[in-house]
């Protein structure tokens, strides 16, 4: 079943090793909507590593590291530790979570899904909490891009915010609510949601919670 980890196979279909390929302590993985671009963030560098695959959503056969070609790195000069990366649904904005200053850098991309075309818009600081995982609401209604979520590693909650301007963290951002996940895990490492917003996924160590 789609977006249901209880139906996953016992063994992974594919494994991609990031150590030695731009990120030795990977925190986040993000795919472009067309499945051709893969982005990896982590704690040991200020870069987002960008890979391209000709086969949609396909990292290649088990252990084959060479299927993802055209590796490029984007130096996020406005953050220290590029832990997480996320994009606007059309690929024209990029968001990078900073692991040291606990804020999010927002960029406009003149070429969709290409970090090398980025211009820095500004940084947004939630004032408290440690950001692990960035997720925007994508929908066909007027809330598309106007709801924003992140997982707080410090307080073990998922926080929901509203944005005055869709997809723009430099506009007014208001905290709506927080949802505690402390009974399931502490110090979460990554967070995402299903496209329809009905499921949330949080990872810690070797476990994914749904």
C-alpha cells in the first residue's frame, strides 16, 4: 500500500551509500517531483549533494553506487550543517535547515530543482526548538504552501505554522499548534508527510514511526 510502512518488504530494494560521496552523516533525503533528482543533507558539511538519475525514483540495483550520475554540491553559505532540504512543489524554492543556528534558509531557484541557480531570500528563526525535517502542505485548495511543519528535536514535537504568503518563510509565520511524539521517540532525526497529509513519518536511529 502506498505510504504504509507496515506493508514494506523485509529487505530494501536498493541501498545507496552516501559516505565518501559528499555526506558521511546523512540526515535527509529529498526527491524532485519528477523522480529524476535526489538531494542529500547531513551534519558534517554545509552542502546539499545533488544527484541525477535517468530512471525515475531509481537508485539502481542493490549496492550499485554508480547509477546516480552527475553529482553536484551546493554550498549553503547561509547555514552551518545543512541537515535537511526541501523544495516548493514546482522546484522554484529551496529550504535548508541549519543544524547549528536552528533556523531555515530560503532560496529562490531561477531553474527549477537546480540548487546552483539559487539566490538567498533570507533565514527564518522559529525562536526555539531544533529543526529536523521540513514539510509544506501541498494541496489543490487555498492552503497550498501556506501550512508548514517541522519536527522539533529539542522538545520532541511536530510543529505546525501558517504563512501569510504561500511558500515564503520571509513573510509572517505564525505557530498554530504542536503535536507531541515523545511517547514514541526522543531526538527525532527526520520527518515527512504523505502528499495528502493523512500520514506522518518520523525517523530515529534505525526506526521509522508512522
